[in-house]
DNA sequence: TATTGTTATACTCTATAACTATA
DNA sequence: TATAGTTATAGAGTATAACAATA
C-alpha cells in the first residue's frame, strides 16, 4: 500500500465547507486589519452597528443581540467608553441597567467603517462580474439563512 | 437626527465578506463537531491529512506545511501519539528530527473523516442543485486562489 | 553557525461562578 | 426570587524566548 497514491487522503481544497472556512477566516482577519486604522476591532464594531440600529440599549440587550455573555459585554463597553465611542447613561426605566449611547465620534465612524467593508468585498470578490457578485452574495445569504444563522450576528470573531 | 432611519447603520448581512466570515466560522465549528466522534479535532485532522499525502515527515516539515510554529507541532504530535494516531520514529537522515508516521488506526480513520467532510458539504450546500454546488465550489476555489491562500492550508482553526 | 525538537513563560480569550443593587 | 452589571478565577490557545542535540 502506497500512501501517496492510494486515494486515502482528503482533498480539502475541493470541499465547499473547507473553502468557506478558509475564506471566512481570511475575510475576518482582513476586516480586522481594515478596521484597525479606525481604532476598532471587529467585536467593538459589532456593538457600534447594534447601537446604530437602536441606540440606548442595555448591556444585556446588546449581549443577547450579539450572542455573547453579559460578562464579555462589560469589557467591551469599558473599551468603547475608554475610546470615547459610547457613553453609559442612566437607563430611563430600570435603575439596574445602563443605557449605552453612541457618541458623535462613533456616529462619524460608521460611514468609513461601511466603506472598509465595501472595500473588503471588492478585495475578495471584485474579480467577478458585477451580476455574479450579486448572485454570490444572494446565494451566501440563502446559505446562512438555511444554516439557521441569525442575520448580522457573528460570534467567534478574532 | 434619528439613528434608526438615517441610514448610518451598516447592513452586515448584505456584504459578501461578512457572510463568508459568518458561514466560514459556522462551517469550522460544525466540522469540529463532526470530527469529535472520531476522536480528532480540526488541527489534529490537518496533521493526519498532511501525513496521508506524505508519511514520515519531520515535525518542522509538518509545521511549515500547516503554517504553524514548530513549538505548536510538538503538542499536536504529543496528542496524536497519545491517541495512537501517529508514531515518532528515528529520522533516516537527520538525527535531530523525528520521522512522524501514521498508525494503522489513523489510516483507517481517513475514510470516515472524508465522509464527515462530504456530509458537511451536503449539510451546508445540499439545498442547491448539483450543478450549482459544483459551480459554487469552483467559484470559492477561485476566490481562495485569488486571495493568495495556499490550497488545503487553514490556520486559525478552533 | 544554523536547525530540530523541546520546555517555560507571558499574554489573550473564554467560560464559570459569585457578589451588589435593583426589580 | 430573578435580573443587570460587575469582578475574580481558571482554562484553552497563542506567541516568544531560550536550551540541548545535531547539522
């Protein structure tokens, strides 16, 4: 038996699962690199996008939305508050909770952050024809839905 | 200014980069779960597939191939040797190095491991028409190549 | 001098539990 | 009794440096 020719090996690069995982890890890493000049890491950016959808959420609400434990959110908000991106204010109806609000700085950071994401799309799939880019994006969206992944939610970020 | 309607937000689920990262992390996690009954984690499986391609490599060669530091490989080979999947033998030409060899147990594990990967492909993209599955796989392979990712190499696995 | 395997150390992440103040 | 925020601690994972044996 010859281990190099008997076909017992596994051709990882022919499997969609492996390619997705490989390309996904690369995308996450490149996104982190593109976010870095803005002073953000991916998790912090996730909090900001959540607050952009609905400002003033409690830390528990943010943790639920991002599928993180509330203990992790404490540190995230600490970092974001230290960086001047969010403020902890008194919650209007629950004295246990904080209402987390975006600062002007954070609001101004969202457009360049979106541009970073657009640029990354171009970097990764810009080689395709425009209609093929749209087709792939729609296809990927269908696959995430079929896999039961919540839209815009991404645990396990670097 | 109303933060819920002014469009400052970022629609993550519309960006191919985000979808790739989200789906890729999911694929990696599900693959780890499918590998677990075989007594392997993804990194250990990576070593096994490398050795299946060429048995008897040194730890340094394996580390280079997998883009890991040789220090990490020590622990990986320790685990695999403890599980009875590989043996450290005397290297035929370099007395500093070990020749790492697959055991019979490991050879017998490769077919079910490949089946696990096939099953995961079906789980993730089985909802597509067969020709569309092939088209997507080819497309993803082209994207990994364009991104400069080495075929079959995947650092940062869980 | 450089390389292979190894060990030790520090640093980051994550998961869990426990505490406080409120509900 | 349960929940929001916080803190502390332990575990996994990773990165770096150093060492002995050999090239």
